[in-house]
C-alpha cells in the first residue's frame, strides 16, 4: 500500500532526477506541470478511495453482490471523469497556463508535458478500479507488483528517451512525459490480466452480471465526490502556492520543487498507512466491531512514526544527500537543505494527524473530511499569501505554511472524533 499510494510521486521523482541533468527549464516545467497533473489525477484517486471504502464495508458485511455493484459503478464514473479531464487538458489548459505562468517559455513547456501525460487518465480508469477492489479485500501484493512495474519501466524509459540513448531520439521533457505515460499503461495491463485470470472474479461477480443502478451510482458519488474535491482542493491550493513562488523570481521555484520531491519520501509511509487505515476501519465498521477502531488507530500511528524515522531521518541528519537525489547544483543543494530542515517537523505532525483524518473517511463520513480539508487549506492559503505577498519572507520561512496545514488537519480531525464518540453510541475514538 505504501508504494501504490506513492506511485505518482515515484514517477515525479524519477522524471525530476533525469530532467535536472537535462536542463533547468525541463526540470521546472515537469515539476510545475506535474502538480497540475496530480491535481487532476486526484479525481481518480478520490473516486477510487470512495469505492475502496464502500467495497471494504461490503467485505465486512459479506455482501458479494454489493461489492460487484460498487466496482462496476466506479468504473463507469471513472470513464466519464477521463473524458472530462481529457477535454480540459487539450482545450482549456493552454489559455489557463499562459495566464498564470509569467515565463512564456515555461508555460509552453508545461503544456507540452501535460498534453502527453493526459493520456494516462485512460489507464487510470482501469488501474484505479482494480486497485481499489484489491485494497478493499487486502490483496496488496498485486498492487505492489503493479507499482514496481510502473517505477522500473519509467526509470528505464526515462534513461533512453530523455537523453536519446541508442536508437532513441533525444526528447528531453517530452521523453519523460512519454516514459511516464507508457509506464502507467504497462501497470494497467498487468492489473487487468490479474483480474481476468485471478480468483477475485470468482469470489466477487465483478462482471458476470450487470449490477449498475441509479441508486448505486449515487452511493458511489456520495462517498467519492467529497474525497474527490478534498484531493483537488488540497493540491490546487498547493499549485497556487507554487505559482506564487514562481512569481517571487530567482531560483525559488527550483528550490521549492527540490523540497516537493524529497517531501514525497516522507509520504511513502503516511499515504501507505493512510490507505491501510481506511481499509481496516471500513471493514471493522461494516462488521460493527467498533471497539477495535481505537486499537487500529494507535497501531497505525506507531507504525507511521517508525517508518517515518526510517525513510525521512535524513531531512535532519543529511539533507544535502537527499536533495542530490533530484538535483546536483551545489548552490541549489545547500539552500534546499535549509528549507528541508525547517519543514521536517511538520511531517511527524502529519503522520499522527492523518490517522485521525483517515478514520473519518473509513467510517464513511467523507463530507466531514472535505470540510476539514477546506478549513486546513483556507488557513494554509491565507498564511501563504501573508508570507509571500505581504511580508516577503525568505523562501525557507515561507515553507512554514506546512505546519499551519498539518496542525489544523490533525487537530480538527481529533476534535471531531472526540465529539462523535461522546455524542454517538458507537465507539469511534477512545
């Protein structure tokens, strides 16, 4: 689950590592356009997470037909999402990019990257559908293999296409986009083959009969849409944050992109255990074993912190070495390391708070998580505006906005669970 939740970040880091050795323009364009892409990709993640929660609850209820109905309805919704996002990338993004990005050359490079990456939306319709079903029943090994296929194939194709090794042309930024897109299609083909030839379809009639109904479509959207908007709000606010940083001028955008890529190392355990938290909470909630939920929370928090120490301790002890994974410019490495030390503490806060946040999602209260996200991002963007536009802080102190977001999210989620445990007769938090 860790690697599967992290796979888009793995792709971004791989592209960054190659493009930083190609040109600064290509590196900045892939980073900025990558944020736009991941923001739109959150549509699929949100709908997939909603389906995962619903299917996990059906597993707890031992309702195989209900499981199949959720799966089929989710696939139809994802196809519609792919159509809408493809139109958005091809026809709307060029004008928007030209308006928001001050550097015209950078704006054109970002659009060329996005137009190629947009084809991955069609791979996501199948990948996210199958992945959500596997995570709901705990078949994480297949998701892990698919993630490894994406990561390894992306590294290999980046090597040949970015620099033009052997018979391949030197494509640079476009080569990285092609490599990432092809890698996602390879993972999609693997997951599809496991579904066609695997045992899941025997246990759950995911396509033997048509279980799609208006009621089930509404139920999927009821859970998935708040998660969809939750993800879009979070990443679109982060995109605005990076747009403002680009407008600061100098090397601030490059420095911040370095932090963004290394930041994702910390997200490996956080997002992995977040997916596990949602699945376990949903299963136990569906089985009405409410007393087990606080135990799951404490164990997930302990595991998250332990794995954070394992994967992210370098942010304090050797930040320069981490930065060199994506950039080898001496001046950029030194300044980025300063920022990384400043923000490292916010990650521990996020790791603890995310368990409470995902508990709310797991019990199906996705509208509440959306409201929590709105509150956290509102305070985040206000703080960012003050730090950048009003007070003109140095870039390392601008990144203190991460503490604002993570503390707000964690405290609000904790407070809600405390309240619901007192008001309701179901034990959701101890």
